[in-house]
C-alpha cells in the first residue's frame, strides 16, 4: 500500500508498505532529500525538525575512515575485482 508523506520543504516521499492496518502505518517519515520529518496529512502543518542533519551512507562512511584508509580499502577491493576477472595486476 503506497503512502505519501510531505516534509516542510515540500518534498514528497511515497514508500510502499506491506499489508498493514491503518494504525500500523507511521504518521511521520524522514525525507530522503532533506532529512526533515514528513507527515501523511497535508494539513498537519510543519513537521518536527531532526536533532541532527540528514546524513547519507557516504557521510557516515567518511566519518569512520581517514582518506588514507579509504584509499587502502578501495585499492584492496579493486585488486580483488581484477583478480576475480582474471586481469593482471
């Protein structure tokens, strides 16, 4: 069942839920574009603001690794990929 949520910035998100009863569907949903809380009800006014700004998966990965560690991980992954393809290198 698709449910549309609108954040205070006007972004719309429409996740699809499995067969859930109406009271099991969340009233609020975080906007994937700006991270603010969106509401199912367009007349609900402005949603709550999050305590911390929205972060993507890449943002969290960058917090865990230094640029040098990231280069090492990337080089290792590329090496494994090349070996699996039978490329020299």
